[in-house]
C-alpha cells in the first residue's frame, strides 16, 4: 500500500515536471490567498509530501481552493461531499499514540464525567496512517473561503530582511545574473538589488539561497550541500531549496519565482523515477529548511512596534524597497572602501584606457 502510494505520487509529479506544472516550478504571485493546501477545520498547512501531493492534485483537477478536509470533518461544518466525488489519499506518520489508561486490575480508568482516560505513549517505530481528503470544491455547503490578512508590502519585506539579518550568513552583492551560496565561505552572493524587477523577486531569491545555507554543518548539516554543479546530489539539494522557497513564499506572502529551474528538471525526473520516495524525503527536508528560516522571524514578531500607526504612513510613503536599495548601496560602498588601495588604482587606470 505504502509503495503504491509513493509510486502514484511520484508518477504524477514526474508528469507535471515534464509539463512544467509541478508545484515548485510554477510561479506564484503575491496574494492574500494561501496556495499551500491546508485543513479547512484546523487551518493548519498540510506538511511535507502531503502538501506537494495535494498541490499536484489541485493542478491536475483544476481546483482553485486550497482547503481540504475529511468526509467527517466536512459533515461537522454542515457540509456534504457531493455524490460521485473521489477523495485523495494522503499518508502521515505518527510517533505517538493514545492508549486507554487502566488500573492495577486492568479496568478502564474514567474521569469525573465517566469518560475514558487516555495517555500518550511514544511508539518504538513511527507508524504510517492513511486518510482520504476532499477539496472544498468537492463539497456542497462549505463556508466561503476567507482571505488571510495580507501583510503590507513594507511589512513582508521587513520580515524577509529580518530573516536575512538574523541568519548570520554574509550576503555580498555583485553585478551580474547569478545568485549562489558558497559552502567554503558560508556566504551568499547576490546580484545588485536594483537588478531585480520587483522587491518580492529579490527577497524570494535571497531566501532561496539562505535555504541552501541552512545545510551548513553548523545548521541542518545536509550531506548533498557543496557537491559539484550538474551532479545528482546537487540536483537533490536544489530540489529541497526550491520546495522550501515555495513554502516560505506562502508564509510571507512574497510569491514564488522558480528562476532557473529548467536546468534541474531532467535530474529531478530521473531521481523520482529511480526512487519514488525521494519526493517525500525532499519535502520533509524542505519543511526543516522553511521552519529554520521562519524561526528567524521570532525577534521581529516579538518586538513588533508599539505605535506602528504613527510610523506606518512614513514607511509607506518612503517605501521599504527604497530603503533596502539604499542599504545595498551602503554595503557596496563599504566593500569598496575595504579593497586595497592598489586594486582601486589599477581599476581606475584600466577604466582610463
């Protein structure tokens, strides 16, 4: 059963990779609507491989609603799965289980209201459970979807800056069209900020590269980080960073720009054809990357400004992107000042030829 499920998911993802419609190779524009699938009752995002699988099903069937729920959960909303609708199988792991508490004589222990008392026990080995879920568009009587409160542009950019600042990873700016992370220097290199068409594109790219940086031995320590470009291991690492970028983009509302993904599609297809469970491992690692980077927002959220209303007008008038560009210019001035005088003289002499 587990093998069949993995094969089904992998085959569907491979087909979408071939068509250019896999979740992480599609661009997603900033929006007040979530695009990571979430449970209609709890409001929680589906995790890892289930999130990618439900996004793939959403694409295949043409749904526009990211909400999913079980049959019983739909009924709890006074809604009903429509006749003939087919559910989607998902699988998840449980590390803990609930077992009934019994007394010394083996009799069930009940609380003051006569309900069975349970306790949580850790399983020796995680157990796989299955569930069938339905998209909100398959259900009659579902409440209207509510857009989440969208962060103002300056606010989501400030959040991204906070992650960048708290990452501890140096970011340097160089004219050109390449953004990359270097393991040996534990450093991100980015094009100039003003080279990006929008601020969202800039932050999406920067957070993608910081996603790679989480694989450093001092952080999440991923073995495929730092392998040669073009290798299968390099493509596996890129897959993790790209899926993580998608997850972070949803949380921050900055949209997702897949960039130069075409270079890796062939390698991703090959990896999934060789091992169907690779998509689940990649998605699980992407969750860790996303969680690591989003945790760097904690300081920003804890210290959210009292009196924001007083400063918001000024912030919006000036624009966070303008201030970010000024910040980039200041970084470049500092870097030039740190260059040896001889190099500066050489550059001036060359320019004068």
